[in-house]
C-alpha cells in the first residue's frame, strides 16, 4: 500500500492510497468549487463508488458506476 498527495491539473489537491498494483484504490479530492469527493476504485483503477458534496449548496451525492464507467445508481 502506498499513499501520496499531489496537485491536479486544475490546482485542486488529491490525497490517494494505492494498492500493490499501483492503481488508486481510494482517493480524496477537492473539485473546482471546493467540493469534496471520495472515490473508491476497483483493482483495475476504475472509480466505482463516488461520495461527494455537489452544487453550490454542497448537497450530498452517492454514485455507483459499472466497470465501464457508466453510472448504475445515483442517490439522490
């Protein structure tokens, strides 16, 4: 398991934990409007579960994705 902190192309911070395969397994980031997002990835590096606070009011959202990246379920 490895961990790191980096700055993304948009200037936002990214904290990640990687598995032995060097894919991001867990990542925490801030999007453009300081909206926090927690991402859980499958062993192939695809984000499968996203939990974040979105829109100007920071409403919570939970998104589940199929292995091809298409959304399966979005709450609310």
